[in-house]
C-alpha cells in the first residue's frame, strides 16, 4: 500500500485555470483584490518556511520571500496584510 500512496503524491499538483475578473468594478476593487492575492501567496510561502507568528515576519523578510518566489516587492500595506493573514490564519 505505501507504494500506491507514493505513486499518488509523485504527481505535482497543477494550478487551477484562471478565470477573468468581473468587469465594471471600480479600479480600487481590482487593486485590493490583487493585493489580497499577493498577500496570500506571501503568507503561504512564509508559513512554508516556518514563520508562524507575525513578529517573525518583518517587512524585510516578507520582501526577501517575495524576491525568492519571483514576485514584485510588496508595499508596506501588503506587508501589513501578510502579517494579518498569518495572525488570524491560526
């Protein structure tokens, strides 16, 4: 049975197909939406590296993580949002 389980997990997960965002919303909605997505990506990456508490995630560490995973450096607002996600995601 362990071989079957290993065979199941040897396949890399595929990302879900992206759907277009709804049209006609104010620009601020799209900016906030994209900021949240970026913050979630960063929070997941930080959790994967062992950062489980907001005090362990200063702006510098968040920006270094962003560079490591290949996304643009986040703003101060996005860094605060990342720490909030880590805080309330527990």
